């Protein structure tokens, strides 16, 4: 079994849990949005398109902070977290980037008992 096979199996298991919870299969962007909302902590009825992008950015920074790529720098007056990049991301093609993010997402759900 390849490492990617294990990653794919774990990813499918997470997708199945999310389908159970939300009634449909979320894509990667939707999962990042959900993590961003969780990390932001302020659940609103509606977010603007820009806020949704910001929430996905918060998710990516939060996820990659566990591997030392980012750290929380401050939280602004509106409650939005701001991160500082600590080190460069390794060179990866699109599939490697997606798998890298998926692995961090799986770790996040496991660590937070979600």
C-alpha cells in the first residue's frame, strides 16, 4: 500500500462523516471554509465573497501552523486572525499540494475530535 493510498482511504472516511453530518459531499474548498469558520469562531448567517476567501486563508494558515509554516501574529479589532509565514512551502505540483493539505485537514479533524 502506498502512502497516498492510506491518505485516500482516510480522506474517503472523512468525506463519509461529512456527508452524514451535512447531507452532501463537500469539496476541499468547502472543508477549508468550515475549518476557517471554526477557527474564526464567529458564525454568521452570511459571509461576503471576500470574507469566505479570508476564512479559507485562515484555515490554510491554521492547518499549516501545526507544521511550523505559519504562526498566529495577532487578532485584529474585528476578531480576524492574522498569520505570519515562518518558512517557505516546499515545491510541489498541484496533486502534491492537494495531498499535503488533505493530510493537514485529516490531522486537524483528528486533533479536534471532530
